[in-house]
């Protein structure tokens, strides 16, 4: 959530910066109308309360003199009704106002390139050289099905479209990838491993920005008298660890890593990547989360991105880093780098990780703070990124490491997790 004082101080400047995200990001005129009405109602409530206080005092003094207070009592009842009506109107307005504020995206950092679509995302660097094949390249679906390891038909029978069932050595490879990522981040990069619930409540989904604007992307789970949600990414529960907390300065930075399934309805993505594992309703991901001092967050963004890159380098998968332009960054992010891995069957780089600095946007919603040197609580900055998406990494390995006979070479970095196996093939 954006700082309300910043919005009140200069809504037109905020609107100008948010306009770089695209039309409709922020309506300054609507905000100013809300503000004007809020001030009027607040004044009315204050005046009604002051009048009530005066009447109560007059009633007490009149009673003390032994005089009739019936007229004052009637006037007091009228003022009470006026106060309650004004207060109710103000509460309803404030509820609508909070909903409006919660839907405003983060202000892009001044360094973020201005653009109109993903076509305007500048490439920052590349690593590795795509393999030159001497035989016709198959996509991951054909490779995985040829190994007897990917079964989309059975998954569809069990759960519907956009799911996959894995078997045998491919399932083992998928598990090995997650374990390899966790070990790398905990042993080499200093992360604390987290195991989190797979269901989150509304307050948790609100804290990281999924609610109220993106509820259609979530799977709803009836829970008690309300509703909860299957986590769309471990970023949501892990970042909320510090919700309503004041972290001691000496504890920063906090660095968490979590492997979990992710559940997404993929609303609005019909017709996109319907083949294979690129865009499924359920997929695994190893998530990286940083909770940091505000002065350190952009240094942390470079560090986090580098940690995700390490996984790709260890697996010897060619990739590139692109910086998302203003029109392409997520609503909660102030700045984002995407890592895109080379997929030979598509002859293209595809996203495998998104690393973002949300600055204080999520922290303000969560009231996640740290105690500064002055002793005063201040908002932390939060960052998150995939380190990596496990399913898409499996896709990249099946395609980049495929052999002409249908087998797949196991990357050297994964062989200890595969019992020393150097190649997987159909049983």
C-alpha cells in the first residue's frame, strides 16, 4: 500500500508516476473526491460530538440548579442521532476508501525503464551458450512422455486440465531439483528454511497484495465462518511471518527459503501455454524472501537475483536477465528482474524466476516494522523471488539435456541427488 500522506500531499504527481504502468492505475480525481467528502464528514462528526458534549454539560448544570431538562434531553437525542448518522457515513466512506487504497499498485522505482508492454523490457545480461543439436529437438512434453515420466492424460482424468502426473525417474528428478535448490540456498547463501501451511487466511493474502484486487487468481477454500485460499506462492505465508511484528534492528536482514506447491487459477490466461507444464494450476517452487532495512533493499535485490542465477549456472542452463518495464512489473513491486531460461524447442527464453523489491508496499499493509536506532518503529522493506520454479526448471532440463535416443542426461550438479545416476531413460 502506498503511503497515504504521499497521496494526500501530491496526488497528481503520484498519478503521473503510476500512469507509466498503464491506464487506470490510479484515478487522482476520484481520490481527491474521496478526500473532500472524508474531510466534510469528519468535520460533521467532530461538530456533532462537540455539540453532544456541550448538551451533556448543560444538562448536568441545569439538573444541579433543579431546573427542567426535558428540552435539553430532546435536543441531546437529536444530536445523538445526527452524530451516529454522520459517524456511520464516515465509517462506510472509510471502508470504500481503504478498498480504493488497497487496489492502487506500487509506485515504480525511478530507475525502472518506462514501457508499454513486455516488449519494452531491456535485457541486462546473458549467461551460457544455447546447445547446438545434431538431431530434431523435441519439446518437454514429448521427451517426458517418451520417458514414461510425464502423464497429462491421467492428470486430466484426476483433476482436470492444466495438471500433470509424474512417474519414476522424472518424478525423482523433480524432487531432486527442489532438494538441490534448498541445499544451495541454505548452505551457500545463508537462508533459513521454512515449511509453511498451504492454506492462508484473508489477512495473509491481503498483506502481500493478493487481496482484494487479485482474488480471481486464487483458489478459495471454505474455512470456518469465512474463506481461506490455497497459497499462490510461498511468498504469501513466508512474508507474513513478520506481519504485526516489530523486528529488532540487529536481526535484519531476515532471509527465508521455502519449497511449496503453488496453486493458481490462471484467470485470463486461457489459450496461453496450454501444452505441457509452462502454465499449470499446480506447480512447485522454491521461494526466496528477504526482510531488510530500507536503506539496504536495492542491494538485497541484486543479491537475491544473483542467488537465483546461481541455480541456473550450477545446472549449466543458458539464461538471460531482463529488467521489467513500468507496464510489466507486478502490482506490489517497485522494481523487478526476470530470469529467462533457454528452451530449445521454443527457440526462445522463457521466464523461470521473477525477483522483486516491494519496498514498504507490503510492509505497510502488514504493519511489519523494525526498531530503528532511534528506538522508533519503522517499516521494513520486503523482497521475494523464485529460486527457482521447480517445474519450469524440469522443463528446461528435459529440453536442454535431451539425447537423440530419447534419454536425458542428468546435470552434474544433480547426480548426487539422483543416486549417482548420469542419465534417465525409459524403464
